[in-house]
């Protein structure tokens, strides 16, 4: 298949829904072979593989619970064995738990850290030796506006995303003399199922239109009063995977409607 990323293999974690799925779509549209990972109904996952395959891409799904360190560490090797060496690693899988810190169960803190920060460490650690041996490669970590700012009742999420931004900077410096780049993308509220569900509940509770509810949900953080689109986040990832971004290293790129500008 032709395209800017033809002959490259991309692993996108958490790519069976939301932001990760859109990133996988756009990478496939640019010619990359795509390794999907995430949870979901097997029939739906088969349908997603067929959808991306219809773009002309080679697509394969890899089930791995990235909260488990051994499965996270093994994922890159499994992809390499089945599809070939990973050229583009997008660490997108994430979770959160909302509660005041004194009410946050330690096991929930550990789970958030395991998926949001430990898993990207394991995938990056296992991908980098092969990347160093082959030259041009990309690591993109999907962080959050909460990786650049604080937030109430989100201590584990904020800490994990700040950590992911820091990990991105550290890896960028360790690979500075190579053709490998590592960066973080920091979205604000994104128009995913969770966003629309929150807006729907608000509309029903306040007896307002769905459009007004969406604006009010977005306005909690976004000066633009509208969410970021998954396609916009994916386009930023594609830019970081381009030759034009060769000297973008260790950046934490905001795409948050002005959230962190305040």
C-alpha cells in the first residue's frame, strides 16, 4: 500500500475505541500496518480489523491486559513476531478513578498507575532496542491536559499523566542522537463516548438541549466551550510521525481548546 507511512508497523494501545481507534484509522490510511490492542466484544473487534483492512492496511489485533506488567512487557515482542518490528509506538491506553485522595482506594491508585504510566514504560523499554537498531522510529504518548495542570478528585490520573510527560522527556533525551523521537500529546476534553454520555445525562437532568449540554460540559475546562475531536488528536499524532517533526523531541503538545493557557 502507498502512503507516507507505507512499510511501517504501528502499535497503538487502547485502540478499539475512542482516540486510539481514530489514531489507528489515520495511521492505516497513511499506509502503516497497524497492531490493535484493547478490550471489546470479539465480533466488534473483527469488524474494526475489517474496517481498517478495507483502507488497504495490514491489521491485526493483540489482546493484552496492560495493567499486568508481564503482558505489557510481552506485547511488543508478540507484535514483532507476528507482524514485524514496531516502527511507531503510540501509548494511548488509559483509565482514571475520581475521588478525593483520602477516599481513593490504594488498589485503584495502583491500577491507574499500572495502565497510564507503567504500561508505556514497559512497551517503550521493550521497543527501543529494536528501534535503535533500525533508525527512524517514533514513540508518541497520549497524556492529557491533566499532565500539565492539576485537578480536583483526580490525584492518581493527574500524577500518572504528569509522569507520562516526564517519561516522554526522559526518553527523548536518551534518544536525542538517534532518528527516534518521543513526544507527548496532551488533549483536553475529547468528544468520545464518555463525553457524550455526560452531556446526555446533563441534558436529561437539566431539561436542556443536547447541544447546550455539550457546551456546558466542555466549558468546565475548555474556553472554546467545545470538545477536541478524536480526528484532531490523531492528526497531531500523524504530524509527530512525519519527517517534518524530526526535531520535535520531548515536547508536550497541548490540544485543549485553551484549557492550559489560562
